[in-house]
């Protein structure tokens, strides 16, 4: 016997949204690293050496293909002559 769907559901939608947000955050972080590096007229090899990583690792990070650990972020900040600012801030809420 063949049954028909009486209702279509989007399964896994929440997981897709979470994955999209993670990818977006990785891309934004990579762009920030790239922008600061180019401001300092550094090559990827220069920054990678200063941060204790390889150039391919830095390339993956700048392209959003890697998520760095907090210790690596600290090393990158030091290598980029920048402050690392990690904070939890409440979401903006509409005034009631």
C-alpha cells in the first residue's frame, strides 16, 4: 500500500540555520583578520609566522574554512598588534 504525505515538514531547518550562522561568523572573523593584516602590509606568511601557525592554516582561517581556538585568537591579536575583545552582550530588544 502506498501512503501519501498529508503534511510536508521542513526537517532539520534549525540545524541549517545554526550551520549558516556558524559559517557567517567564521567568514566575518576571517575577513577581520584579512583586513587587519593588509592594513599592516603583512603577507599571510608573515602573519602566520608571527602567530605560530602555517600559511595554509591562516589562509583557511581568512577564507572562513576554520574556526580558531581562543588561544589562537589571542596569538593572532598579538601578531596583528590588536586587542582581542570577546564579550557576551544582551540581544537588542524592542522598547516596550
